[in-house]
């Protein structure tokens, strides 16, 4: 009979496309993956992968086996969730988040998960929304938190929070004391998240619907870099207040009054339906309880300042 390890190896190779990638995901050597697949193929009596190319391409006969393997592993996770207590459950949890979540509520989430599941190893992946969605669909992440900008076929989607973006620029670039129009903004360079960002995709669609065409457009994938470019006076950008708060307080940025206002950006948790176990359901519930994209995480700031003072005294 096939073992769980063999089924895990099969799914990992299918999701990653290579034996090396599957080995890295499961934390074993490549030869172990090869052996497990060979043993499974021997038991089945036919090949599961075409090994003639650079990638491991599943054969036609592998499709049904992969579907059944996912079902078996999901049932195993459901049984484990019912029979094993939170305190002894040992597994990895691969969470995909965007930069905004990392700068706001992620520390609170990690603490909450660690309190409930002390032996679960949390592996956060901070990246752009489109890449996170791709990693989720390929089985390389368990759950992602992204703007609601993706087709949810085959996914469980749970609403978490909403983000209100505002327009910002460096002092003196535009008159922030009066109400501006999108036409006013379009005379400046637009500094914006590109097409790999979920919020970037949503706001780009909205700008197109408003027939707003900026004079120039500079895409930037990093939220921190976007703020720096804006503070330098290079152009205007849209940001959540939580990301711009410190720069407003220091006078490096000013908030613009613009009509019409930017749309709300909803954020959701996404999990593949074929892996959605009670464990994942509880993780999403914890996300719902702790997700707050409105406030920057500040608890660590005093300690960093304290460390800086200690270094100054050395």
C-alpha cells in the first residue's frame, strides 16, 4: 500500500515540477523523493512522470492518482485535527502575505498562532500578491492574505479587512490645502505598485474606468521604496494611512484631498479548497480576529531605539 510519505512526494513533485523542488519543500534529499516515487510507481505498475525533459511532467495516468492523493492527505489532516491536541500538533504552516501585512498585524498573528499551536513551525513568505497567488495555486503555500483581485475558483475565500488608500506627495509638489481632481494628479508622474500587486491591479482598473491617464507612470514593487520615491518629490502615489503615518508626522509627505476618492481595497484570506482542513479553518479564524491593516506595528520600535542608544554608548 502507498504510504503518506509517497503521496506527499507525489504531490510535491506535481506542484513544483521538479524532484529538486519537491525535496526542498519536504526538507529531504532529492534521492529520497526519487526513491518514494519509484516505490509508488512499482506498486501501481506504471510510470507517473515523464522524465525525458528538464521538468517532471505527470503522465496521463498520474492525474487520477494525484486527485486521490490530495483527498487522502486532506482526510489525514482532518483526522489529525480531530484527534491531536493543539499543544502537540507538529507541522509547517506556510503563510503568504504582502508587505502591508508584514508592517502591520503579522507579529500579532504569529504570536496568536504560536500560543494556540506551540509546535507548529510558521514560515511566512512576503511577496507581491500575484506571486503569492501563484505559490498558493501550485501548493507551495497553505494560505495567503491578499487584496481581493483574483479568481477564487477552487479556493476558499474569507474576507478579513478593508484598506482605504489616499493620495500623497512631497510638500510643495501640489497644493494640499485645496481639493484636487484626478486631472490635477495626472499632470504629475504616478508612482504606483505594478501589475504584480493586487491593490495595484485594482486601482489601475479604477483609474482606467475614471479615464485618468497620468503624464508618466513609474511602477515600483516595494512599498518602502515607493514611499522614498514619493518623499523625494518624484511624483504622487496612493498609500494606506498606516504606511504613510510616520512620514506625515515627520513632514516628509503631505496628504492630498482628491475627488473622486480612491475605492476601498478589500483583503481576503485564500486557501485551496482541496487542502482546507479544520487546522486551516482555525488559522483563518485567527486571521479574522487579528487582521488590522489600519495601524502600523510599533511595539518593536522602542526596543530598536533603545538598542541604538546602547550602541551609541559603546
